[in-house]
C-alpha cells in the first residue's frame, strides 16, 4: 500500500518501507528519533523540473534551508543543481558538499557586512538584494574588497500565495523584497552604484503553494518590471521566479512541478522573454515527501477527554506542528491486527504545544515505532536542543543501502562550548 505523498514510502505486507529498507529495521540499527530520506525520491522530484527545463538556459537552485544535510546537498550538487542560500553558514555547507560558488545565489533580508564580504570572496553567482539600504551597503563592501557584486533585486509583487501567513512572503505587509512601485527607481540606483553589476530580477511569494495562479500572477508583474527596467537602458540577463511549490501532506493537490514549469515558460515565451536565463529555487518540493521521522511509542495514556500516545520525538525534533499547526501523516511502522483508538501523538517536552499530531487513529503499543510522513523539509533543518535534548540522527537510503549521514548528538556535545564560572 502506497501512502499519500511519495511512492517511495509504502507498506509491504505489515511493514513500512522506504525504498527497499524496512523502517523498523532502520530504527533497530540507528535508534530513534531518526530522520530517514529516500535519495530516489529526491532525484525523481528534481527530474520533473529538469525535464521541463531541457533545452532552456536555466539554473535550478535548491533552497537549502528546507534540508541542509551535507549528503542531501551532495546529492543535488552531483545532479547539476545550484543553491539558494540565506546565510554564510549555508554558504560553507554548500562548499563543503563540493558545489562551486558560481552556482550559488545569496538571498535573505538581513545580510551582514561580513557575510557580503565572504560571499564576494567565494565568488557567488549573484546576490538577491532585498532592500535599498542593503544595496548601498553591498556597494560599499564590494568597492572596499576590490570586487564586483552581481545583483538581482528581489521584488515584492504584492501577490497572495494563498498559504500560511508565516510562510507568505510576497505581500506588501511582508518583510521581503523591494516594493513593486519602488523597483524601477531601485534598479536605476543599483546601476549607478560602484562595485555592482545588475544581472537579474527575482521574486519569491511564499512556501507550500498549491495552485499555479499565484505564480502566473507574480510572473506577469515581474515581466512588467523587466520591460520597464530595460526601457531605462538597464539589461536584465536572468529572471528568477523563486520556489515555494507545495507537496502533499494529506489531501493537497499541488501542480506537478513539470506542469507548473511548462506553464511559466509558456507565459515567458508569449511575452517575448524566451531568450532570458530562467532560475528556479525549489526547496520543499524536492525533499519534503522524500523523508520520514521515526519515533518510538513510550507510553499510552488514556484520558477522559483525550488519549495521549507519548513518543520519543518532540517539538524540538519537528517544529512544524507546534509552529504552524501543520498536519503531518503519522502511521505505524508495522501494522497490528488489533483495534485502533484515537490518540494525540505528543512528545516528552514540557510544553502543551509539544505535539506531532492530534486525533490520529492508530493501533499501537509501547515499543512500537511510528513514522511521521513528508518530514524531509523543515524537519531537521529547524530542529533545536530545547530541554537539552540531543538532535536526531539522519540516514539516507538508496535502494537497499542505508548510510548514516549525521551522528546522533550526545548531551556532552550540547554544552561543550559553555564555561563554568571560575572558582
């Protein structure tokens, strides 16, 4: 039986598999909580973009904030991806994974002087500049370093992505990007500043988007600006349409990536911009459905109003439910031929907000393992050490092979950089 989200996570008889690896066996081998990722699922998701872009001048820049494990980055680098980064920590990760800096775009609203300098020295492809003050500072840093910063302005198109307000980024009330009505003037300023080379235009309207219409609306507004900017004599080499395509957690039906890309390219061509390089910044859609979080059932605690299934994974391991009230599928790693009950699946952290799923019908007993589905994006990358809890281990699967790609933390490592007072 295949579950919603990914054909690479499915039951074979009573046991849940990811590719050709039984998840219970992985839990026995590596312990829990445990993140497990399917490399085949990642490459299949990427392939949908690549096939749609075949023959076009393009660069797919994986938005690595979704999942920044080195082995995941290595997988995408070897498959020809570029990368979208938002910090110099992410820059260091990409370089450590073997990707060239020339395939990196540096986004983010709060780049520091030191980050700008480091990215310039590394030779990133371009900076997605998000404000006029950032533009001025980048010019100063580039001149002082004796380098030229290639820039693309991230424009806020004021388009509603129809997603959770915390992950909507393209409205006037959001902190991201240069206001649409200020864009032409800001491009004129960029072209006049020393140390800068204008190379493109960028927008990103949000995350977990499940319809094509917001993308097409934003693209039209972006192409309007391309034409207005070039009318001022400023050439734009590339158009970056961002990312944010959603995945299936329960019953969502986002457009297939290749279909969406084809629609966007058709619009670009129809408006006479087919000669431009096109950049995409997918994140969640490449890794979200490729991962699961495994947890062991510790206790079952029936109650008058709620039944609680207490597991060893918690909000520090997976923040999305607590932060966004996100719904994520939870299923047993081995099915039982016993009656199921309705449980709130919760963790050990001392917060009432520490839950992974509410009102889930499960047939489980203490010692059983459960899998939180579609946990490949914004899972481990948002994990913390709250309650001094070590972060989970991570495993990458390819066929019947499984590699440990991050060691489980131990408590000593959590306070290794702290210091007692003298005496």
